[in-house]
C-alpha cells in the first residue's frame, strides 16, 4: 500500500495594483500557488522537477512530460515517468541532485513533502510552486495552474470539461444503487479509514456511496474493530495486497464474518495508486468504483 501524503502549508493574500486610472490592471503572467504565493512566468519553464506522483501525472496529462527532468521513485505512471531521473523518495529529497539539474521550476505538494524540504529548496534560490489538491476542485486548480504556466490553457479547459462530463454521467446512476454504505479501509493494522475531509471521501460520494466515516473531521480516523461491526457496511474497500484474500482479513478480525459486506461478497481490493493520488486519474477511480457497485 502506498502511504498517503499529509498536508502542511497555509495561505497568504495577494492583490493586484491599480494605475492612475480608476480601474484594476491585471498582470496575466501572475499565477498564485496553494501557499498563495504569486509567481510571474515571463518565459515558459523548460526544465521541471515534480516531487510527487500526482504532479508528475498532471504534467503528462497536459502533454508536458518531456519537460520533467527529475521526479520521485514513486512516479510510476504513465510508463515514461519511470525513466526520468529520481531526485526523491517518499521521505527524502536529494538536494544535490536537484541543484545539479538546475531546474527552472519545482512542483511540490503538501501531500508528502515536508516544510523543511520546501524551506531548503527556496533558500537555494529555486523557484518552488506549491500544490495542495485536497479534493476534486483542488485537482482541477493544480491542472489549470500548470496550464497557465506553460501556456496550454485551452488544453486544460478541454480536459476539465471532459472530467466534469464524466463525473456528471456517473452521478446519474446514483438512484440505481441498491446498497450504498461503504467503509474505505486505508489500513487494516491498525484500522484507518477515510474521513470527510479526505479526497478519498469524494471518490466514494461521487461514485454514489455513503461513507460511514464521514462523521469524522480527521482526514484518516482510526477505528476499533467493534465500531466496524456496529457500522456494518454494505461495502468494504481495501488497497490491493499480495493475496487479496478476505479469509486473511477474517483471521485478524473473525467477528467480521457477519458483516453485510463479507456475507454478500462485497469486499473490493482496489489499486492503491489509482485511489490514493489526487491527480488526473481521480475520475478514473470514481468510474471504476461506480461500475463495481452497480453490478
């Protein structure tokens, strides 16, 4: 299971100046990241480092994968991303490699990159653009920000329009669902689920399911085994592992053998990469889950 990334960056405020005439003058080259820090891109960056898999995927979605000169060891999609030089893993960033590559721009995310790494990179004088896509709206904002930087806004608008259309089509099926309650187990030892403030929660709700952990303000609340018996979900979702065997789950929690999801064989093992990255495959995850629960 891939470990989910955690949030770390807060926001500031940005305003545009006025000339001597009583109207606002907008600088079209200014773009604000999710730190609410403003950047001016007079030239299109040619050498880019992406420090999270979702950011790598968004760049490729825009047809900009050829501009990435460094990414992380977890950037495994699409296939060409695997051949790009790794400058980071899940926990550490190789500053020497990044400096040697001399990138024009670094994309960093609040999901998995530390404040310490951000500070080190900015102190080195590198241009670091922060992304914090906590939900579908945030994913679209990151894509649109990237498109403005690289002057491919029309392509991004087309992509977003397609995403919105696909999501709308899935929502039309919600009334057809017979069973709706679901528990998404991020981890089984210990038991962590997806709360209402996680983007995984949106995958569930967009697919038409009722998230049984939606009452928690914690992104990924810890549950106890008895709670799950009480909740008695119609569906249980887990990340794929080596065997994807429900019997292995019952060896750990034998009292779950009466759960509706277990009895009715509605336990789904799903692709961790697809369902754990706030990137362009968010809509793919929604569609895949929706198909599973419509059967």
